[in-house]
C-alpha cells in the first residue's frame, strides 16, 4: 500500500506542533501507524506526543526484528496491538519515574492502528478521526478527551478491557487516521469555498500517484480555497496502489 503522511502546525499554536505521527513495519507484512495529539492544557504537550511516538518506534523495531529471526506464525492482530500498547504504557511509566515527570507532562491522545493486506484494527484513546474504506468515524469527547498519561498507574488488563473506541476492518483499500485538527480549518480570505477539507484530505483520491499527495492537497486548500489548519494536524493515509492519471 502507498503510505501518505503529513504533519502541520496549526495557526492556533505559534510555538510548537503538539501532534506527532509514526509509521513502522512490525514484521509479518504488518504496518503500525500511530497519531498522537498532546493536550494543550498540559505541560510541554509536544514532548508528550513526541515521546510516545519515539517509544512506539522502538517497540516496532523490536517486533520487526523478532518476526524476522523467529520466523514463526504471526500473532493475532488484536493480540499484537494489545501487547504493543502494554509495552508502551510500561515504558512510559518507567520514563516518568526516571525523569520525575509531572503527570501533566505525559498527556497525549493516541490513535494506534495495525494493518496488513487482509485486515486491521484501530484503538483510539481520546479523540481523533478515522476513515476506513469509505466509513468515517469521529471520536469526539466534547473537548474533554481522554489521555494516555491518566492511566499509567492503573491495572492494565482492567483498563484495556474497558476500552470501547475500537474498529476492526477487512480488505483495507483506503485507510486514514488523523488528529482532530482535520476538523478545524480557518479562513484566510473573505471568499467562500464549498470544499470540505476533511473530505478532500481523507476521501478524495486525486493526486494519489504523488508521494507528497497530502502536502499538495494542503497547499491547494491554502492557496486556492483560503483554508489553513487552525489546530495542529497529523494525517496518515494508506491507499492501494493507484495508477497515475
């Protein structure tokens, strides 16, 4: 599948982009995708989202390494997602203790996706947006989103079992995850445009033959429609190979 990503600072955040994203192979032909959105009311929110992404990247490398050298049957995707999340929380808990971090320094949402050519699963902790094979899901928590840092000290099994923001899908053709910044664009001109930025970025397949498809689309939104992200924006979009046109 083609992997398209974009990470852009919103006009409301003049200093730092509080979003972060990663894509990484985890073996057995599987891809891990994650989007983090730091809490603006937290402390150094860009740190929380970036740290979470860096830890996930390290975990992904370890899974990819084990898959290559052990050469066994791939785990069930749901089980692998759970294992990765458990290791992430354990590592963040250790880092929190080692660096004497305030709980407010670890406030970030998380969209965690694992997929291969046949099926996939997504878990959302906090808010965000997913578009999977034409089906749009908005995880909206009324501006009071859950944050991963709230749960580091909880019993993992109890907490994980209570999570309801899950999506399972088969035959991935067009899969996107995005921070909630995709819902908030600001006008830079007085001209009215009928384009829907979210639909354009997550559903429309024009320019899919370009490696920088999402960057080109953001430029089109800005310079042709006078629309720019108000909030920070992170998008990962996976597409089956689309012929040039």
